């Protein structure tokens, strides 16, 4: 039986390389390559979840193989539904780069450049108007040399929940002074949480085992305020977080007295033996619901033993402002990453809307990583 790789794409690279567009039959091979390239490890089932389970559609994923051997370089691009200012006429599937990897023994041979061209050719063929990415500092310049555009920067922000010796030690990993001033940061966090709790009174927080259908209506209300936003609906949220292989995500819904959904918070609890949690995503159309969502998310992480909470924000964005007002502290400038853009349809409404990235609604929930950290 022919795999998608046999049917869709095969090309010869220099030095006898073969390039193939992958399908479910290649997930084992892709997982082996992933585990040679990254500190995190995955199995084929996790990649099948990531590449094949997305309700928006399958990912574009490729492998470059020396003839007769397993893949030594890979590239993946996942689909997202994005919209500008809530205008349904602009709603389109866009791509987000994810697992871009080359076996350490095969780097600096020009393999990645060809994979990028092939991946962009395939996403253009599918009709995606643009692709965006968040490359690490080592690879960002390579994308720019290949014609990608830098449209913003993002960085982690940290909130100190617990300034006990364990919490101070964890905070000191970003610098000795940050560890020294952890008790002051914790006091500021407590004050901010009190303000959030007061502002969000009247809403009931409940754990969600799955997202209610009305979450899409909330997303549509919020989309009107942002130039570029990935749509949140129940099918995507359930797949992306509540059915994710790690089982580290928790969703908290905020409900009116009438029972109507007012918003949600998504968090990633600390891994066993760790004390770092993540505020992954929030959705709330009112200031009261936003405060309640933030408070509920931080409460959930504290119950799970988190001493520190991290969240990532694009510089200059709305989310950056929310984190700053909630006593989160920015990381050092050196930790900033680039937001990059590749346009296929420059005249599409999303193309203009995507610049600059500071106008996006963007949280850790919009990143391609299955887990943070």
C-alpha cells in the first residue's frame, strides 16, 4: 500500500538525498528523528496526535533521507484557522511551523533550505495565505535568509507564587538578583491576585472536562478587537489541550449565575518533581471575566504545587500588558525570540493584518509546542 510520501512528493537533493511528504505511515520514522534532535522525546502516537488529529486538518510534514536510509532532517507545518477583526470574509487556514529539525551529524549541508522551499510550496498549493513561525535563536537568521520576514519578538514572563527557598532557587536560574528579590515579587503577586479576585467576583470557576460549544461565540466576540487571532472553538481546544498526550493541561471555565459561559483559563501544571507551571491561554470578553480567569488559573497552579508561573507574550501586545499588570516580570532581553512570517498571498486580508505581530491575540496556547518548557 502506497503511503502519502509515495503519492505526493519525491525529489532528489544533492548528494543523493530524497525528499518526501509524509503521512501516518512515517510517524515512527519521524519520532526517531525527533528524539535524535531534541531533549524532549516523543513517540509515534504523540506525532500522530499532533500531525493527524488536528480538526483543522493534517499537518504538512516532510523528511529528507539519504538514499536507502532513514530521514536525517524534517520539517512540519500545522494548520490554524485565523481571522482579522472578526470579519468572517477574512477567515482562512494559515500555517505555523513546528518541528524543524536536522540530525546533528547532518547539519550545514543545505538540507534545511530545500525542506523549507518544499514545505512553503506545499502550503501554497493548499491555499494557505500565510505561514508564521517562532524559531529559536540559532535558526532565526536562516529563515530570514530564505525570504521570511521578522514581524515581532516575544519573551517569557514570570510570576512568583512562592518565595520559599525552593521558589527562590528556581527564580535564581534567571539571575542571582532575581532570586534575591523573589520575596518582593511574591508580595506583589499576592496583591495582584487579590485585585483580580475582587474584580472577578460573581463568576463561578469550574473545571472543564471538555469545552462547551458556546466557546466559539466568545472567541468571535474577542476577535473583533484584534488584527490577527487564531479562532478558539470546542473541537480545536479539546484536541489541542484536553486530549494532548502529556495530560498536563487543565481547563477552568468561568460561568455566570445564569449558567452561561463567561470565559476560561488554561494552565499547564508542573511536571512530577518540578515546581514551574504555565498560564497557557485565557479567553474572556469582559474585564471582569478576564480577572476571574487569571485568578482561577493562578489558583489552580498554586494548588498543583507551582512556585513560579510563566507565560509568553509578544512584545507590545495586549497580552504583554495583561501580564505586566498582573505582577508578571519579563525575562532578560537576550531570551527574546522572533516572530516570522512567510506570505503566499500578499493581497489577502490576513497578510496586511499580520504586520506587526504586536496586534495579534497570542498566548502560549497559540504555539505549536504540545507543552511549554
